[in-house]
């Protein structure tokens, strides 16, 4: 295996351990974060920093108020699950 192949395998393994997927990283710009929080049913009306900190605490992430890769990936994953659950609930109604 080439050096590039080894790095790719190691990168994918590490990414899998911390919850990254092959999908591109979700955007961490403030408007995108507000949309993700809204999808979770948590509209950001006061402070985006406070919302990120609260999410980090509830998700078991390090609470630093920074929407870094781990936080954004987790937020995107939970927002997607919330959308899916609403879809299923709407179908059942």
C-alpha cells in the first residue's frame, strides 16, 4: 500500500471514531447553525454561543462554545434525525 493509501485508511479510521463520515463537513456559518438548531426545535433567539454551549453540554461534547467539526457534525446528525422523526410522525397522522 502506498503512503497516500495508508494515510487515507488512518484518516477514515480516526474520522469514524469521532463521528465523521465521508460526507462533506456541514457549514459552520451562523445562518447554517441557526437552521440546524431550528430543525432540532431549538430556535436561537438570544445567543448562538449560548445555544452551541448548551448543545455541547447535552451532547456530551467539550463545552467551549466553538462550532468546530465535532460539534457541527453532531448537530447536523441530530438535526437530520429530528427531521426524519417529524417526517415519520407526519406520515402517521
